[in-house]
């Protein structure tokens, strides 16, 4: 099984656009956990939350990779390849042989 994919390797590191789920904050709804889009910085709620805004964001935008936005967590998920990555690989110029 692959440890990474092209989408993860090409993912950016944008600043989060909010401190909570953007849509839930507007609606006044609670969330369970947060995810940050690595294409645009959108912060959405996880699939355990009733609104599933992180996944909805992917379906609307096709931005492929999210990262956990929970304190102490750094894992990534690629929606396209359905790939879980425990930690982000270093950029190629920093990779060790």
C-alpha cells in the first residue's frame, strides 16, 4: 500500500480560514472534529459531525487533501485516492536518501 500519493505530495499549507467549521459557525451548529483543506484553508467539520462540511467541501471544489485540524494531530486524508497518511512527508528538497 502506498505511503503517500501525488495529491498529498502536491498539497499546500494554507492558513486556516477560521478557528472552527466555517459553515457550522454561520448556522450555529456544533461539530465533533475539524479538518483543514490543504488547497484553500477551508476549515470544515468531520464525517462524525452531523453536517460533514469537510467532505461536502471536497465534493463542491474537488480539493483533494485535508489535514486534521485537531490539536496534537497531523494526519492527512486524500479523498481522491482514499489514502490516509499518518504524517506529511518532507518536501523533496528536504528528503533524506
